C-alpha cells in the first residue's frame, strides 16, 4: 500500500470530487481529506492510499502541478515517519524522594 499526499486543495473540497479527479489515473483504496474540527472546512490537503506503486507513480506524474477547482495541486508519496515505541515508566519514581514526609495516620 502506497500513501500519497495531495496539497493545495480548496477549503470546500468534497471526497467524491477528489476521488473522481484522481481515479482517472489509478485505483484508489482510501481517501482522507483533512478538515478543521470546528468549521469542517478542508485544511488544504488530503491523503490517498493506492495498492500499486505503478498507480501511485501514474497519479503523481499526471496530477502534480495540475489545476483542480482553481488551485494548483501538489502530489507526492507520503514519507511516513517511523513511530518510536513508548518507553515504559512505572508510576512514581522510588529514586526521587518527596520534599515533605507524609503524615502517618
């Protein structure tokens, strides 16, 4: 699965419009238009997933720099950052002593 980044989208873009625009050049598995939580408007970019690398390259070569709904779009392969595993830290550190002793009841 290859993930693509599409930037330069208008704020009123709909997923179906983007799907029609892109699907002419390759088969799309998923579309995620990134939206502002409070307004619901597009933040100007989206992510697509395609199964084949050949489809991804075809989409990039045909759509990068093209105009879509009045905006020039940027299409590129999304470079995902590896997720670092969280380090386990037990609750309370016995090496650190509290500043005041607790009262015994």
